[in-house]
C-alpha cells in the first residue's frame, strides 16, 4: 500500500465535482434491473410457508398433499438442509433462521418452502402443507425477556461474559463491558447527576425493494444466483456453506439494489431458493412479499437503556455510565456491544463505564440497520447530556463543546483518536443560522451529536484500460447510493482522464477476489482507496509501456495530466504520450494494460455529526411536525458531494421516522400487527421539510484522499435531536421512542396531572 | 380459474394478454408484457412504486386488475422518454441526484408527471402532498422535490 | 374465479344473485385488491361495476345530489358537490394517496364497513342516504345503517349500493371533517369527526349533526354532541360541552393505531375543530 498520506489541502481536478451518475439513465427509464426484474427460461416460482406462532415446537410437517398438487416441482423443509456448519455457531444460527429446525422462534419463521410452475399453484401448495405445532409460551419485550420466570428460548443459553458462567439458562446471551477510570469516584466529584431510563421500539430498514433472487443450482454442485444484496461475495460464501457447495462453483451476480441499509447483509430466503432449485433441477425465482419482509428479514433491536451522568457546576462531565439491553431476535447478536461501544464516543471522559446485554426474544433475527445500535444509545445519552446542561444552566452546545473528544482523547471504547470532527461539527452548529432562528409558540429546538466507527474490510478491485483508451473499473462492492460515480471520479482523478471515459461496474463473484459487503460506510473508503491503488498500479504499467515506446528507462518517465512525459530534460525530448496513445499500442508493447489490488482496507476514519432540529407540537393531540432540520457531518473528503448530501439527508429522514412514528407493534399473541407500509409508518414526502446539510472535511489520514465513510453516521443523532426538540416544546422529557402522538399526549397529560396534584 | 382476454394499449402500442381474473395489472405488466419498470414495493397501494396511468389517471397498478383495462390506454415509465429524448423530469432527476437506489424512481416520475399535468406551477407543499403516495427511503425527498421544482420551471418555460 | 363487467345495474344484480359461491363487487378496488393480495378473500365471482354508466354519474337533483357508486375521489373532487358539501368531499379526498384517489369511491369506502373510513363520518353528519338495488325492491336507507360492525354490512345477497344521496343545502349551512393521523398523509384515521351545521340569521346553530369515526365498531352519530351546540353561537362553553359529549360517546379499542385514552380525548378535540370550520363555512362569525 504505497501511497502518500500527506494529503491535507490536496487539490483535485475532478474529485469533489458533481457529474451525472452512470446508472442514472437506466434508473429513470425503468430499465435498471433489480432483484425481481430478471427471469430465466423454465423458471419456477418459490414461496415460503411461515410460522403463525411466536414460539412453537414443530411436532410434524406433512408435505405429501402439496407434493401431489399438479405443477408443484419441489417442496423442502429443514430436512432438506442438513447441518453442514461444522461447529460455526453464527453460521448455524443463520441456518436455523433460514428454516426452523424443530422449533419456530418467531411469527414469520420459515418452516417449509415450495417451487411451482406459477404463483397461484405455489400459494395453493403452501395451504396443503400440514404443520402440527405445539404452541410454547413466548416473549417479545426486551425487559420482559430478562425477568426471572420469562419463557426461555434456548435451554442451552448460559450468559457469556459473566464470571462465573451461569448454570441456569436465560435469554441473556452475552454481557460486554467498556470504559476506563473510576466511575464511583467520578460521581462523587459531580455537583449534578442525572439518571434516567429509556426505551426504543424495533424499527425496520424499510428498503422499498423486497428481497428477491433467481437461483439456479444443478445436482452437479454448480450454480448461479441473481440477487439483490449488499454483499454478493458474502451471500455466495454463506449459501455455499449451507448447501455444501464449493464457493467457486456458485457464481453470484448482484442486481441493482433497491435499498438495503444493512438489511441485505444477511441471507434470508436465498439458501431456500437454491435448495428448491437443486431439488427441482430448474431455476427458481423467490421474491418476498412486503409482509414477509417485515416479519422475516432483519429489523433492528428494540432496546432498554439506563444512563447516569454526573458533571461539575462549571460543566465538566466527571463520570458517565450506561447499561444497555438490546434484543437480537432469537439469536446472539453483537447489538448491545455496539451500543455500549458507541454510547460515549463523542466525549472526552475520565471515568466511563458501559455494559451491554444481548437479549434473545421471539422476534425476527436482528440485522444491521445503518450505524447499527448507535442511534438508540445516542438517544439515551444525548437526552441526559441535554438535561444535565439545562440543570447546570449551560447552553447545550457549549456543554458538549466543553466535553467533546478531540485528537488524542482515549475513547470510551478503547482506541485513542486521531484527527476527528466532533469539535468542528459542534462549532459549526453553534455558528449556524439555524441555531439562532426565532421559535414560535409550541415549537422547540433540539440538537444532538452522533458517532460511527466506519469500516474498511476486504476489498478486491480491477482497473482495465481498453484498447481505445477508455477505462473500466470493476469493483466487488455493491453500489447502494452512487458509488459507481465516485469510483469513476477517483479513477479519472488518478489517471488524468475525463470522468466520462471511465465506466465502473459491480463485477460478479467469479470476476474478482472476495469483497466484504457494502456495509460500515466502507465503499467509498475501501473500494475508493483500492481504485486509487489499482489506478496507480495501472499507471506504473502505462509508464513502462511509454518507456518501451521511447526506449528509455522506466524511471525516466513520469505521469502527468493523463500523459506519460519524460521525467526531465536528460530523459530525452519526446512529446507526451496520452493514455489513449499508449493503450492503442498495447498489443505491441506487452498486451493489455491493467491495475489491480486486493487488500484489507485498514484505517477507516471515525465519523461524527451534529444535528439541529425544530419541531412544532400540537399540545391537544400530541401531533408533531418537523419544521426545520440541519445536518452537519464530517465526510473526510466528499468525492461526489451530491451523494454525500444524499446520505446525510437520507439518514436524517430515517432517523425522523424512527423518532416519531416507526415501530414494530406486537400483539399479546406474539404476532406482528403492522407488517405493511400502511401501519409501519415511514416518513412520506409531506412529512418532511428540506433537510439542510453542511459537509465538513477533516481528512482521514489513512486514506489517500482523506475519505471517511459517510453513509451511517447521519442516522445516529436524529432520535436524540428530535427527542430534545420535542421535550423542549412539550416541557416534559420524552424517554420512549417513537414519540408517537399517543405517547406525547400521555406525557403531557401525566405532567398536567402531576402539576395539579402538586398545586 | 378462467383466463380473461384483454386488448389494451400500452405506451401507444396495442397489447393483448390473457390474465387470471384476480391478477393485478402490475403482474400483467411485469410478468406477461415484460415491462418491469413498475416495481412491487408493497402490493397494497402504500408505496407508489408501481405507479402507471390508465386513461391518463394516476393509479397504483397493484390496485388495478389486469381484467379491468380492456380498451384502456396505459402509460408506464418505459414510455416516458420520447425516443432518445428524456422527459424533463427524467433529466432533472439525474441532474439533481434525486435518486440513490432508484427503485422508487419510476413511480415518482410517473406521479410527478401526473402532478405537473394538473398543476404546472406547484408550491413546495403541493409537490410534497402530491407525491405523498410515493415512498422513498434513500433521499429524504429533498432532492426529489428540488428536481420536480426545476423540471416544472423548465416545462413552464420560466 | 370469474371476472364480469356488466353494463347495467340490472345485469350486475342478476350476476350477484345467481352466483352460488362467494362474490365481490369491484368499484375502485382499493380495498378489494388488498384483500385479494393478502388471501383474505377468495371470491368465485368479481363484478366490476365501473362499466355501468349510471354508477359513474354525479347528478344534481331537486332534492340535492346523487353520487354514483363508481365515482372516483378525483371525479367527486372536481364536481359541483364540493361547493355544497365541502366537508364530505374533503373527507372522500383524504382516502389514500393521489394514486388511490383516481380509483377509490365513497360507496366502496362505506361498504368496506371500516369504522375508520374517512368519508363515512362526513356522510353521516351530512345525513346522506344510500340507494340500494337488489333482487327485491329498490330501497333507500340512511348511510349509518349500512355498516353493522367492522367489515360487516346490512346488505343482503345480490344487493348493491347504487348511489348516495346528499340533501340540498339551505342557506347558512356548512360541514367539515377532520381526522387524526400520525403522518401528514397515507394513514388510516386513528380517530375522526364530521360535523354539519345550519345556522339561523343571527348565527345561532339551528341544526347540527356530529359523527365520529374509529371510536366504536361502526361510525357513530352522536346526538348529545349535536344537542350540546344547538342554540349556541359555538362559544367556548358550548364547544367544551361538544367535546365532552363526543368523548363520552366513545367506546374505542387499543390497537396498533392508537390507544383508548388517546382516541377518547382527541375525538373531542377534533369535533371542536371541525365544528369551528363548519360554523365558519356556514357564515358564522
């Protein structure tokens, strides 16, 4: 990885401009192909039978009637998916989640699947499968699940991370702890302490495209899959493991992806589609319905969090603790752990301790959702930080600035920070006109900060110069929001060619080495850095070829503005050779010109944001309206600013939905009551104002252009910023997300009753 | 189940198909006519990704039966551009980065065109309520609204 | 399963009467297709009434307006009905999205028999009647007699609501409908209120009808609420009595959309606000 990290104040030619995205035309004309848009000759329709019970023993499954129905070509149950996970507990959980084994663990858990000649026949076949259940007691609430006497999901789950290890099974899968210093001593030094408990309900990523795949697997162990995914290599590896295939023999092509936000990082029904295809010996297309997406993909955790923070009168935090309980559905997750790590990442704290408990419940397996676990922790912590500032009589921004982490701060989760953006985003917030704008009656303003790690990961990229001098970049990371444009910008920047001469494609799993998923805000960081390196490797080849054409040593040639030039007067007097000219001669100078790189992209830059929000409250109904919203975030370096803004705005909008209306509602029977867009209320266009953005660029020293990830951090502050705004407007602290109108009205009523009682 | 034979017009071209009596127009377009530009985000009329027009009226094609469109004129995203000339809305969506994943984009474009046909100079609020039947999970709608405003301006010749 | 699109009401009634299995009437389809998709209904016969000319008409008659069963929200919104009954038309235009407005009908909304149907409280407040055709004699009933519970109606086999009748408006009359939804659009009413008023020359409420949605198994006509404001100029005391009467009439449930407590309280708030709008529309000051 030879590249210059001395980038500060770098001047770019095309990076930072806003060209048209290469996939734009296909997407505005309807010809972009998503998961469900591709068909194969002889294709069957796959459908999944799901448990109607939250928790039930599967006594017997009789598929004989379904198998006899004309047009049915394959029926599978867990018996068709033997356990090949070889002791890998995480992989085994994925297998169990794909198809219930002996026990259904949530409403919507797959129990059988069919492939038939058409959808109507498949639907009919599902009705002919007879499943005998023995219904078991269930638990869906995270606090209920940890109480003594709660129904226990797994008789062999003994809490990890507790010494001595418990001998009694429980729904607490694991305990983790982070922090440093002495919090007890810290609280003794505090003049004011605020302690509160919070709850957040479960939300879904809400991508508009349901999971869809076209699977084609033969009995010879070779297959292909077209699928909407955030990580086709990971899907390949997982499916190959679960089905006992050689990974190299399963070629996975990623479709255009209609949103993922973390929800398409796991396999759900894809292994079932492959198993059906293998059994029927025909291609199988399996598309989830919207209610299946809600019931049986991977929403985020519901949580319960206790926070305690102490500070001196002059505004210095002396100690901070948090206890976080996150449910992961029926399986061990790392969700409370991530919450415990991120809780206090914004602050420079002497004494801090966070404890996370991973809880299992009868809900779908939790998956990542944009900065997974951080928004809930930020909601709890930033609410208390706000309250503490009020109590001390300090401005909420000034209090945060005083306690903000900076370069050299030992973070609450361990590492010591390099150059970071929390201070600058807070200063920008302080000076933003939004902060000073007047508010009307029943309006409140709130602000909050957020943090996300960002991620690097395994990446493999190829850059090929074509004979006509145009350039192909093949990446293995899915384009979820315009990254092909960013890669083309980076290649153009490095090679000195016009953006229009570069085409970036997402290659299939047979064309590149393994790539991790498009998650952790890693694509522009890691595939971007890899594109830089691949281009620099290609430049080396271009220089070699020019040297050959001029018959001078390689080190006598340099690359400038898309041309090979003699390195100096001594090198000889040759007119510059363009990339196009060198490419045209390639056949005679050594063949195709390319640059490749594969690596683990270390050094992802941590990212911070500060959001400001104004909300108007109707005190008679508890209705709220977001009337102004500003996102300030450090991008490191914005490669394509329009799509950076888009990430800021999109994350804020998802956070607004989460804060105000989105939630999974379970009935007493443990069944999901609102598995559709009608009652799972994501924001509509008329719910939102324009979302203003401020892009700060505090370069990441570990990336040649200074790039940090930008995709996730924007969802971290909204819950807290809006809770602070609503609390300020209502005059009562809101501690339960979403702050739906019934919850706000109840808080107002309770407060009025308390006041009346006191008077 | 007896198939229903239907003759109709799609994007100006005559089209015939046989569909099930309870088959949504969306499934007909996607599975029988090969027009996959309209997307199924929900199948229950809540997301607008399957928006098309039937006799000029904006509808969710998941809430229309294929059997109903006998003799009607259907327009889909595939017919929005005039040959190689994009509709101003299509152009402005690309220019304003009004799409990220793009799955909602066909529905938004069809709905926005219907909106501007009724109201050539909508306010921001009218645009927002006019497009409230189309869900977008990526953009926060900001750039979509701006693209529609800009396209409306251009179409009015302002 | 069969699909039929008859061209006369008589033919539709014959199809429905003769069908031995289950049948479904398709008007706008915005409820029916959702239920078909979810597998909640599997009719043997679907009768599309949109090709029946009489059902597509809005007629101004000597006694008021007649709105055909297949008139869409958009068609209603662009019609003469809006000036006379703005509350009714606004209520109908709140159903679903712009896409749904191109399809949905008031009669469909009524016959779907949801207590949260947007147009129904406004229709009940308006004193609207439904014209029912069937194998027997044509009959006309107040709209509040159609739904008998969630998803259940008083219609007999073979019967279709052919049209709705809205009475002619006297001078100094106004109506309004308000609903509470958590978002700004696209939701089902958590609670709703329709109010129709007629004032005397001095601005005193002479006649009133108040209806509530989503607070009971069917839309409620709340006579005590009307009584609370008749004889008043909608002063604060009268409005408070109205709100209290509305809240007292509620017998809602806790569900995914709202709580008993919330619905009971907000029913009164909405009735007050709707009454004020109706009063203003009637020329009251």
